[in-house]
């Protein structure tokens, strides 16, 4: 079942202050939009980001990513329609529509909405209203409102793709959200439990609340990896996915990429999921001579399945020769490509052991790595 998320990020959000649209303001060290996008990675097959044509910097930032970009409309409904149109040739069956200003949405809510679509044509998270409700005018209470059966609407709101596309095409406009559009088309909408922390940043003070939520919800894992391979016959070594000419090769059951092995073990370690040898036993002949990126991709995919995103990795290669400096940028690019990270999230550097020990004697290469994982 192909799924997608449309993140609507074309609004101006002037009530939040700050002089720039709220989705581009900083929140806990990253832009609001970056946090929101990250919540959906690994949860859906495609992510559409709907941007205002005025946000030229954002278009440039996201143009070379795996996101599908779409232009915003004259109102929110127009932006959603453009996001739906961007998925027309992707064979999508289920679609989630989400406000970019809700960066604290949990994976539980996303999963619950997707699961509800197995039996409902539409589903959305809602919070049962528990406070007393007043009706007021000019700062005076003029009446009360029964709160029975009332819910505060949240996003992501999920739909069968064809049904919500047809519903938007037929709607005259002016709907408060996509649930209203769906109901106008006769679709039943199932309610799944929302979360009080899934706030929509609207006012300046909401940024501080969102940072507090992220702080209490943060699950940060650190893992260390260490690997060694001895030199043998050959005319090159493979380090961090890059072929480096050398008068000797590295010996190992796989391609002996000591750097990639250390990073892979660091990720497994952060997840408390053992090491490469447990997942890819050297006694198994199918892994003889295997490219080490197979192991690294498995570790990255395992992290995603367990609900973690990789914040950064740092790899140190210890050797006298070959010289790593001329190749370190290429190594960073290769590693970031495999892990689906930005290049500035991957560090590859080298040091010598001052001619001490087996690396100092030129008998082999060692590598140390650290990986930081954050619960998404």
C-alpha cells in the first residue's frame, strides 16, 4: 500500500511573530519545518512539501532532497489541491495531510491514522474537550456551551487518495480543514486519539512550549564502534565506501572497509542491537567479499524501523598510510548518501599513532566511530 504525506508549508504565520514565516524560524536548533518533515521520514513512502513561491531560499534548500515540492495556492485548500496533484503519477492509495506548524506530532499518531485508513475512508486525530466552554462578548461571559462529544481537531488527517482528491475538486471552498472537505463529500471520518503535545505553533509563546515538549520527549542514544583489518596483498583499500590506491590491500571476510564497519557497529550499539557479526556472520559464505554498504544500509534501516533518526556520525581512521586527507570529502559524501544524511552530519577524519603499535608499524588500519541517534 503506497502512502504519502503532504506537509502544507506555504502560509505566512504572521501571528507567531519573528519577522519570517513560523515554519522557517528556529526551534531547538533546527527550523520548525525540518522537525516536522523528520517526523514523517520512514513512516510514508513519499513526502510532498508545499511551499510558497515567495520562499525562494526554501525551494533552493529542498530542491536536491528526496522531497516532492509543490507550489502553494491562494489559500490552504488550494495548497492541498496542489500537493495532491503532485502525487498524481505516484500510485498513492493513502495520503496524510499535515500542518507544518505541528512539529511535535508523534509517530504513534501517524501510525494510528494510517492504521485507521484500513477500515475507514478518512481518519484524523482529535482531543476530547475537557474544559468548560464559555460563550463571551467584550470580555464578558454571556453563556456556556455543552462540551459533550466535542473534539479539538489535529493533524495529520488521513484519507484514501482518490476520495479526498475528488472531494477537494468538488468543494466550493472556505473549509476549516480537510475533514470538513471530506464530510461535505459524504465521507465518514474516524477519530483516533490525539495528543495534547501535538500543538500547532500559532503565537510567539508556542515556540517555548514546543521546545519544552521536545526536551521532555527526547530520547538520545550514543553508540561506539571499533574495527581493525590487517594489510595483505592488493593495490587499493576501500575506506568509507571509497577506493583508495595503495600498495597493499586490507584483508577481511567482506571488502574489509574498516571505516564503514566501525560506523555500522556504532549504530547497532546505539540501538543495543549487537554488532555486524551477529547480523552478518562471517561463517556465512554469502557475505564473503560483500560490499560493506550492505551492512551500513541494514543498520540505518533498522534504526528507522525502531523509530530513531541518525543525528550525526563521526569516524576516525587510524593509519600511517595511505593518506586520508585527499579523500575525506569524497568519503563523507559517500557515507552521507548511503545513510540518507546531509554531508554536514557525517565526519570522516584521520590520525596516526605516531608510529606506535600495529598501525604505526604499517601492519593494518584501525577505525573508531560514534553515532548519535534521536527518537523521532
